[in-house]
C-alpha cells in the first residue's frame, strides 16, 4: 500500500516505513506525531482511489525523527572583465519523518 501526499507545495509518494524529508517544522520535536490530511491518491492491493483533488477521509501518519540539513548550494555571480564576483552559499533545513500508517 502506498499514498501520494502533498506538503509544502511538493508531492511525495510514501509507503509504510518510508523516511521522507519535508520542509522544516520548528514546532515539531523528535518523537512527535504528524498527520498529513492532504492525500491525493491511495493505492492498496486491490484498488486505487484517486482524489478530486483530495481523497475524502484519507490520512497518513508519521513520526518525527529530527531535523536534518540538505546539501550546500553555491550561488556564484560574476561579470566578465569587470572584477566583480560574489559567492553565496545556502543550506536548507528539513524535518525528517518516518511514515507509520496510511488510512482510507
């Protein structure tokens, strides 16, 4: 069984036991439970339920494992022959969650 959920403007295909990195939620600590109610699709062994746009009554529960950092991204700007260059780095923070259940 798997589901497609929407969180933070992105869609994730999740199954029971998967680990997903979602946008940072500062209010969530390790061990907290999160319920995703924006479920777009649920696939079980026998059938597929597609929402219009959301599946009514479906939810996905997850347990917060902690905060993690993504890879570093470098933004480099320069103008040729002018001696101008700027280097700026960014590292996104995420909340890592483990999917514990899918209900329809």
